C-alpha cells in the first residue's frame, strides 16, 4: 500500500507528547504512521468526507494570499516593474 505524500512516520513517544498538534495536522489533511521500536503499529489519518480544517499557519498564509490578491497588480507591471510591486 502506498502512502500519500503528506504521510510522516513518528515514534510512539513523540506522538504521545505531541498528540494535540498531530491531531490538528490530521484535521488539515496530514497522515501519520506511528511506530514502536521502529515497527509500525498504527496509522492516524483524516476521516473520509470530514471537512478539512486549516492549521493556524495555513490560515495565516491564506490570509496573506487573499490580502495580496485584493491589492491586485499594477496595470503597468511588467518584467522590469517587479520592484515597484514590492515597494507598496
């Protein structure tokens, strides 16, 4: 069985110590294989059909992207005018 690209492997101890963070990442679409002494013992994956929730970092990135989109591009922006875009 192949793993989705967002799946990570972590030891049981780390999963136990960071459980709340890991569940937030699973809500955002990540999947984890949990190991004990290097052997896989469990997988933590999102529930199929459950609405996807973004992590706070993803929410912040989305807000920055929406702000940039709302600002728009200057009409005269061309390959040589990129510095003017970043000066705003």
